[in-house]
């Protein structure tokens, strides 16, 4: 009986942890200790943010807001304009990537 309860608890923790896996994110990660030319990994750059998301769980305005925030944070533009979209190019639960370009008005 205790083993069954432990399995249920483990399953619940796994599901709880998976909920955060559906949050969209900017595909730019810092590669600590790397030389300056390889400091960041991922598709996103300061002028061209790329956002990984799940089409079924995230709406476009949330994805666009992430890209807009990235442009204003790096002072490379006022807003982001979509350039292209790719499927199955990010993580398993967030398979879509949309590429933006920062625009200054």
C-alpha cells in the first residue's frame, strides 16, 4: 500500500513539474565559461529574438510580448516583427519556434 502511495505522489510531482514546461521562452541561453564568441547558445540574438512555444497551449500575443520585451530589454528596437516559424525545432513539449526581427519606429 505504501508503494502505491509513493507512486501516486511521484506521479503528481511529475505532473506538477510538467506544468512549467509549457511556458514559452526565448531561445537564448548563456554558456558559462565559454569564450566571448561562444558565450550564448540558442537561435535567439539581441536583434533577432526567437521564442519556443506550444501552439496548443500558448496564444500568439503572449509569444509576441516575449519578443517585444526582448527587443526593448536589449535596446535593439521598439517592437518585434515575425519573420519565420519552424516546427519541431525546440523542446518536446514546446515544439514550435517563431523567429522575430526587432524594428525601430
